[in-house]
């Protein structure tokens, strides 16, 4: 029994060994777990998860979210032009996830991920640990980037910025909007990018 466990835990799976159905199952299962953990964490801290998602009367959080997303996307595009591709490689996961996906599905993925992750990271963890440590945890869970310092630093910086606009606007919709736009635009770029 022990020998089988050691073989199991050391086996590394490459992205091309996972079929599309399993990739999506993994994505949606991860987001479901993220949502459940977020709700329990928020309830445990005696806060209301529904109240955190109240739609603001003012458009300010949405404007801040859109502005931050635009800045993050421009920075990412500049970095991708300057830095060699192998220094930002995520193992092909994003490419595989978005390349053949219909646009409606890219929108759905971006919406689900932005709500679930921002509810956990900004709505729950940041309330307990603050912006800096939340950004450390956020960068760490994006494990596919940890092999290269540039994408890890970018994920940390984006997380810190999301935490800041949440704190500044006092609305979870600011980071949700930014996260949604960033994931949507980057997904669409991967979807429509043609090899030169």
C-alpha cells in the first residue's frame, strides 16, 4: 500500500495528458471549493457574504475596477513583448483553457472565477490578514506561475492592486470587475491570437 501511495503522489501530469472535460472539471471544482471556503470564512468572521455582494449605488467601484484592469492588461502586454516567452510560461494551461473555447464560455469562466476568488481573497482573507499577506497567498495559489519570478511578481502586484481598490472603494465589485475584465480580455487574446 505504501509503495502505491508514493508512486501516486510523485507522479506529475502534463497538461497535454488531461482531456478538455477533466480540465474544465478541475477548474469548476476548484472554484466551487473556493466559494465554499469563502462563505464559511466570512460567516466565521461574523460577516454577511450576501451583504458583501450588494450592488453599489455609485458607479465608482466599477470605474476603479475597469481602470485597474486596463492598467494591468497594458502592463501584461508590454511585459509579454519584452520578456522571452519561456520566462512567463505557465505550462500551457491558459492556452489550453481558452484557445478553443467559445466566447460565451470564456465570459462564463471569467465571471465565475472573478466572483469566487474575490469573495475568498478580498472578502474573506484580506479582512483577516490584510492586503500584503493576502497577496502572498494569492500568488502562491497560482502555483503554475511559481517557476518564474516575473509572472509571480505580476500576480502578486495585481492582487495587491485588487486589495487596494477594494479597500479604497469599500466595495467588492471593484476587484470583481477588474478580475473579470482581466481574465476576459486575456482569455479572448489567447482565443484569437494567431501564431506568427
